[in-house]
């Protein structure tokens, strides 16, 4: 079947015409740097969507095949199959000059990158397209976005799930249908540029063992070291640095790479070096001892309190402590008159070391109490998704805020899930209005939001109605899950307007009870998209969409919170970007549990989007929506990351 066989205008489809290489791999596990590809299939399509080639093979990985109950590939079945390096050149020839396509494309791309690196060959992929990310933009009325679900929705026959060749043939049908839907909505494709990742050295460092004990505070004059104390070392040491760190960690101390106000002591033999750690220790009043004194104290380290025995956190705990509170500027924007101070849902990041810190206004008084799962949306716009066009930034913010107050969800891009459109001043020149008219969507003016009357039109499906719409500061409990596996991965996906003309980086911080990273590698960003343990990963789904994935089952007890933030690279501010939309759910393709639209920013360049945090034995998600005028470097330093000037 070709792209032009549907009702879509062939001239419109020109923007979606590429040479495609559709890929599916079955693997021995989920970690590309460790696990191997067991089977691979490649189907090539021309710009018209017609198939031009096909290749598939089983592979002998030389290791245990892993979850046979999932892929059905036993060691006996794989015995005698070629090794990857024997077919790598043939696979490379099919990928060369084409856009790689896969469902959850980063997974397949990363596995291929590692296999090509092991074979000492170049992976010839310059761009990739994820059909999962594409369908997030299309937003079809399905219960989830799994490949099988989309195949059923688009009428694509599926013979054998988890068979690489059949999955790739199914993927071809899903791609064709998705491209036609994207053309109908005039959506840009979420193409991702692929950096050269042929060298196995791009893999994350081996996991470091987090300290098992809570931080008891600072070292007191004449007092002992206590397990869990955060100790930093700077300058030359008589004892080999690696040996010193290993001995201290073995005694139960938390050896950190930077200094903050939570550091228990700094070890240095020369205060005159003027290192960044020394300057910060003196500024924060952190005790400083020399190596000899530290070694003496190491002989008698007192027992500490384990993280498992620590009391549970509170919902009102700030993100970065409460010391040195700066002046909080007066909230701005048209929604200020409609908000009230709600102490148990407002979040502050007051201790970040920047005089230009800004905070968002408190969430609306109707925000749910911490830990209480919001009920089914109520109001005249319950189950509706409303797109706002035009207006000044404050007017658009006020309109989207009103949509949420009325029980609806605020959309920032046109998708199949949009049920209503509100046009403010200047919105009639938005190029999407032509598509909106062709789709027969109800169009309203600003007055409609005062007392909306919902007319007959596209009805929101049950999946959309089930995703909780959170205001800023809103909290929802994450459902408990049994067992371990990919279903334990919880995702927070951030997206923004497709016409955004600046780069936005989504990042993640894994924080301990002091609201600090245990080590720098627990800061996940574009340059280091996975922390050492693989518990938190950054997934690049497109130029206007990024996901932070968290494995709640394998986070160490010392990890109390994962903060998801966004930062603008360059001079623009989030007021220029407009609204950011976040959705969160169990895994990348499952139905979303919660969503929020965060759009009250003006001059801020960094934004806290959401946090996943422990509450006793359970986990909770909070929509934050709090911005700062400073850049990402200052935010990272506030969480204890050592950032070079």
C-alpha cells in the first residue's frame, strides 16, 4: 500500500516523502551496552510508501538469550545463526541514505549503535523517526500507543508479535497510516538527528554504589565521623586518591564530588590552593580538615541510620532546602487574581544560589491536597481538549488556565484529540485554522470560556478523559506495581509548540534526602543521557519532545526524588516558547496517568516541570511549573552538581 492510496492530497504528502528504513530488533535484555541483538529485520520503503527491499535474520549472540518467554528465541534456535558482524555490512547498506524508523526508535538505534561498534563499523544513520513519538503528536483515539494497538486502530494485520520481520511489516503499515494522519493535521515530523555513536566508549560509566546511610549532618569540632556523612576531597593527597575514596566509602561515608551546604566536611592539605571546592566550603561554613586528621577519624566511624529506616518524606518539603530564602517576587500574569496561597501544594526552590531566582505563583486553591489522587474531571469541559490560538502571552495563559478550571485539558498543538478551538485576537491568522476548519472542529471566541456550551462535535474518548489534568502543584499517587521489568519504568514526557525557534533541553536530577545529587553522574542531560545505574534515562523523541524515564524498582533507597526540568539554550525565554505540556505514565507507550500544561513563564530560562518522589513505600508525581531567570549551570550547582565555569 502506498501513501497516496488514501484520501490524503498527494501534494500535501510531499513534505513526508523520504527514503525509509524500518527496523525491529529482538534482544537478550533492555540495556544496549550489556545485552545483545538476537534477531533483526529491515524493510525499506520509497518516498511513495511502496516497499523496495526486505532483510531479516536470526543472530547468535554468544550469550544467554534472556527472556525466551517474550521473544521465543532459545539458545538452540539461535545456534548456527550468523554473528552480527557477519551481516553488519548488509544491514548498513540498507540503512545508508535512509531515515531509520522504529517504534520506540531510540531503543533500536542504541542497540544497533552498540552492535556496529563491537563490529568496528560505522552505523550509517543520520536521522531517525520514532512512530511512537509521531503518534503522540497525532494522538489517535486508542487506549495506548503500543504497536499492536496502533496496528488494530489503523487496520494493519499483525500475525506474530515480537517476531522481528512481522513487527517490521506491521510497522510499515503503521508508518503509512500515521503519515497520512500527520498530513491531515499538518504536523511536522519528529525527526531526530543521530550523532556518531559508533564508539562503545559512549556507554555510561559502571554503576557506583550509593551510600546506604542518611546524612547525619556536619562534622563537629572534636567529634567523630558518622556513616552517611558527605565528604569531599580536593587538592593533592599523600594517599592515592582512589585508595582514599575506596577506604572511606567502605567505612560507610558518602564521598561526593562537589561541595554544598549539605557537605559534612572537606578534606584538603592546602587551603591556599583556592580550588572551587575550597571557596565553596569557606562560603558555606563547611568544616575543613587535613588528610592526616581524616585518616585518624576513619579508624572510628560511628554507625549511621540507613535509608530504609529513615522516616518518610513530606509533601511540603522544598526542592532544595529552605535556608537563605531570597525575596519572592510578586506573581505576575492575569491568573494572579484567581490564585491563593496553598502551603501544602506550593513548591519552592529557595536555596538555589542565584539572586535572580523567580518562582511561579501558588497553584489554584482548587488544587488537590498532597497525596490525594484527583478524581475524575468535573465541569462543562470534562473530557474535552481545547486548543487556544492567538492572543498575547498573558491572554493565552489565562485562557488555558480557564480551560483547566472548567475540567478540560489545554492543548498546545493541533492533534486528533483536540475537540474545541478558542481563537483570541490575532488567532485568525494562525495557519492551523485552515486545517481546523477542514476537520469541522468547533471554533469559539474568548467569551465562550465564561460559560461554555458544548455543542455536538468530536467526543473525547475514555482514554483522554481518564488522564488526570493537574494544575501547578497538583499531586497524584503512582499506582503500585508488582514484579520487576520494563513496566516499572515511569516516564515524564515534555513537549512544546512545533513552531518553537529555539533549542530546549530536558534534564533529570536524582536527589537524596538533602535535595542533592549523590554524585555528578546522577545529573542526566543530552551529553550524558543515562545515569550509571541505568535507572534514569533521557529519551530524545524529536526536536519538540523529550522524555525522562525512571525505573522506580531499581532506584537505590538513598534516592528520594527525581526532578525533571527544562532549560533553554541561548537568549530566548520560556515566555517566547509559550506553554509546555507534560504527560506521565507507566512506560513510553502506555496510557498517560496525568497531564499538565505549564505556561505562566515570562523571562525564565530554566523551568522545573515535575518531580517523582517517595512518600513512605509509595511514589507520587507532582506537576511543578516553576521557573528561574538563570541558566542550567546555576540550577545544576544548586543540586550539588560540579559544573565547570
